[in-house]
């Protein structure tokens, strides 16, 4: 007990850890991992509170526990999304949800489980068949007429993290006034509860889960290229571009767009994971010939590090960093 007579984090962690071990809803593999967690500080960090869902969604270290990102915390949040949609009536559940994910460990597993949970609750689901940039999810929501969107991502956080963000039917992250009723629904749902009654493959066969694949990617790339400000193909051909996805979702989409737009000599080097390593992670051979160097973060959204040539090489007096964040 704390000095105020309230349970402290270690005590709460021990109690909740045992609740997970006793629950019939937790799988045996997860229980095995929990049994290996013997350090009381680790137990307190993982089990002393629930992973918070706020206006920015939720984000946490992956692993077993109520304050971790795992299938059970994903289930709870997604059940809240399903019940939030159902409050608006059957039309909204029929319009459904688009689901995307980034390239992090377990992201595709979490996205698949989110699709299973939503479809099991009667919500139509459109699931990307491979990792996709967050802006592509926003486009899918609007083009498919979905009521909401879900993206499994932890943005720029380190590899131990994962998370979830919810988008409205305009393709925008939920503002506070829209997120509030969703958060209320999530709070009502017990973390340890019944699993989905259906299985994923059955829901696919029944037409309750639809895949977003190659045709949609081609359509999205075509739409982006329609808004290109540089129509002179010969001008593009003399500009050599180096691009790095920084291990993120922009890889396939950006390279295809650049190729179809007419840029030549673009490469996709294996640069580091942070902006600090951006310039040093690009091979010297690529830096030597690049007129423009560009990198996007994991979700291919606003974390970017563009640079342009000035002088004879990369960095001062070579390429200048145009990034502001």
C-alpha cells in the first residue's frame, strides 16, 4: 500500500498479472511470456494500468500486459470503434472501416486482428494487403466511402513501440470532439473478454473483409501524378534523385511514383532509422550523383528530410538539408 492507503504500482501489477494468468481468454503462449516476467518493476510497468487511448489514439511498447500494445489491447480499442460506429446506425457499419499498417514488427498481425474484430461485430472491413503509407489510408477512406479508418503505427517512435490511430470519414485523424465518444465506448469494455466468434478466412469468404491491393495502389499513384507540377519529362530525366524510406511504408509507393513520373537514376538505399543518421546512412556513391535526396519516416507522412545539392558534394558544402523537423 502507498502512504495514502491506496495500492501501489507493484501491488496493482502483481494482481493484474495474476488476473491475466487466470483468464480463459488469454492464449497459452502469452501466458508463458507472462510467467517469465519475474522482475517486480517490469511487472508493474506492464500491468499496473491500462494502455491509454486518447485523441491521438494509443501507443505503447509491444508485449504482454494491460499497459502494452498486444492483441488484447488492440481488441479492446477496436471493439470500442465497432460500438461507436453502431451508435450511428446500420448505414455507418455498412460503410465500414479501412485498415492499414506500417512495417513494424507485429503491425500486420495487429491490422489483421483489428479486421477480424470489426467484421465479427458486423462492420464492413477493407484491409490493405500489405503495409501502406498513412496518406494512402486517408485516400482509401474517402474513395471507398468508409465511415472510419484505422492505422496500426507508432509513427517515429523506436522499434519497441507500436500503436493505433483512428480516422474519420474525411480521412483526417479524429479531432477531440469526435474522439470523446469513442474514448467513452472503449472505457466501457473490459480488457479481458470473449474473443471474436468467427475466424478470419470465413469472414473473407462471406464478403465481410475485402482486401485493398494492386488495383487500388495503381489508382492512387495515378491520382497523385495528375497533380504533378513538373510536366517536362526531359527536365526530370536530368535530375537524379536518391530516396530512402527509412525502413518505412513509402518504399514501394514512392519508387513507383518516381519511375512513372519520369525521374531517372533514383535509388533506394538502406539509410538509418533516424534523421540524425539520414545523411550518414546514404552510400557515398549515391550522394555523389544525387541532385536531390529525400527521406520519409515510417508512415510516409510528415517526418521527412529533403536535401538538395549545393557545391560539389553532400553536406556543407554539398547538399543542404531543407527539413524543418
